[in-house]
C-alpha cells in the first residue's frame, strides 16, 4: 500500500492510493457537500478503502470500473457487500470480471469473483492503458438481462 495523495477540486476531492501486490491505482472521489463518493478500480484492500471513506465521512454510492482485469476488481465484492454500492462497467468488459479469479491465479493470487455489474456504462472514453474497450462511467445505463 502506498501513500495517500488528495487533490481538492471543489466540490470534489480526489484521493489516489495504490492497492494490492501489483500496486494498482485506485481512486476515491468524494463530493464535499453531499458526502457521497465513488471508488474507481478497487483492485484490493477493501478494508483500507472503507477506512479512508469513513475517515472523510463519505458514503460509497458507486464503484466505477475502467475495465474488468483482476487487479482492478479484487475489492468489488467486499465493497458492494458492505455498502450496497452499484457497480458500473462497460458491457464489453463484463466477461473479464467473471474470469477475475482465473486471471489472478495465473499470478499466484487469490481474487474473489466480483458480483455482476448493476449498471452498464453507456458512454465510452478510450484510455491509453487497459483494454481497447477501457471505459469510464459517465451516464447511467441500467443493466438489463444477464
């Protein structure tokens, strides 16, 4: 686990942290006035993420996933179970989420299978890392079907 960096861009505050054995970047974005927060790519260390949310008095509402690789979804199950937060990912990356355990095993890591997404991302912004379908949730698209 790395140090904490907080950027204040009122009304939002962005907290960056490194999690897990691969030091994956996870971001917590909190809204100063409402106390609501999202977590982006929670790859591991759900307890630490929850501790940092509580330390700022933030309530986790959404888990946003840029893609479904194991190092980005390892804490999703625990965070959703403990907070009821909705899970957002692009439909094209949902299969990666289902295979997170197998992906982690290739690196000798135990990764819990994340729950299915609650909502689909409906607008895609390509990123230069991750998968060719890397996405960020901009607008809500309710998940339909399986």
